[in-house]
């Protein structure tokens, strides 16, 4: 059932406030704080996002959709190795810009079926890309999409843990991609 116009505006306003909080470095997503900053009652926030996880998933839905689309495009590329490397570069940069994306990629269980579907789309496309690389003996046989997600999030965490430059990001990504190739 479609939301009433005022309810849809409130939801988008709350999401905007939550995005601003995360962008400022506060990823605690305290629903009471977000309600206060948005100038709405806490009940309004809880109606749209009953848990912190629900809010986190809502914030990650758009970047996850973009990531899934990128992975699907990469999976059709004739040069699977170059496509994988480009996808990993894009994904790492996107995760560094959007910490909510990392949290969703790392989550074992998701609350929102639509976000779960996006994550499955990403994994399916990534799996096809990995299979192509394995057939060409350019990717280790034991690498799975879940491994790639964990490694990307780990690299992002390492970069966020201390001051870094784009050079550091490239270097860490090169180390990651080198580890994907068979010995």
C-alpha cells in the first residue's frame, strides 16, 4: 500500500537526517537522536524504522542497488579479470563513502527483503564473474562472493582506521587482488 504523502515526506526527512549523521562520522544511528534532529516524534521514526538495523538497511539500499548493477555489468565483460578489478575498485570507494553499505554487506541476516534481494543480486553477479575468472585460471578456486564482501569491508576498515590517501587505497586493493590469483 502506498504511503500517505506526509508519511513519505517524514520518512525521507528522517533518512536525510540519518545520512547527515553518518556523513559527519556518527554511525550510531540512535533513533531518539535522529527523531530530535528531524523535529519529529520518536514514534514517527520507529513507525518507519522499527530498529537501527532497519534504518541502516534503508540507508544502504541505494548504494547496494548501484553496486549490484555494476556487478551485473561486470559479469558480462569479456575480460573477467579487468572487470573484477574495476568492480573491486568501485566497491571499495563506495564503501569508503558509505559506511552503511559495509555494515549491510557484512550482515549475515537482513530485515528488509528488498535489501536482501539486492545483496543476492550482487552475490549472483559476483559469483558469475568469479566463475569466469576461475575458468581462465585467474582466480583461486576457493574464493566465494562472501569472501570478497568480507575482504572489501576489511580493507575499508583498515583504511578508515588511520589517515589514508588514494595511494593507500590503491595499494591495499592491489594486495587484495594479488591474493585472489592462484599461486
